[in-house]
């Protein structure tokens, strides 16, 4: 068992083959390793090279993830009225384009 940055690794080093995948090459990551790292197909992963090692990490969540769903729930509950009210430039009605 090895410990890196408070992460306990219970999977011993294993040999993996590098396979042809279209015009690229890749490795198959065993399911237990993916589970231990919290990686899945839907969310993907971030990949980097650090100190000569290939590193996979769970993807950082994009900014505002879930905001659209939260706004929809607020609207469905009828709790989406404007707090400050409508406002615009006072002279907008007099503008001609």
C-alpha cells in the first residue's frame, strides 16, 4: 500500500498494453482503478504529465454547473420575481435608431 497526498493506493503496479485506437494509441484502465480515482466516462478526466508521470484526475467542475436547473426550480416555485424591479436608462424611450 502506498500513500500520495492523503490518497491511499490499494492497487499494485500492473502492466498495461498500449493499444492502437484509430490514429492514436491508448491503454485500458481497469474498472477498480477508475472507481478508486472517482473517474467515469460521463465526466471524463484531466490529464497532465508531472515529474515524468502521466497523471489522471477527475475533471474540475465547470463554473456555474447546475445553475440552470436551480433557476428552473426557483421559477417553478414562483420565487423568481425581480428584487430591484425593472430599470433602464431614463431617456431610452427618446432614442431613435
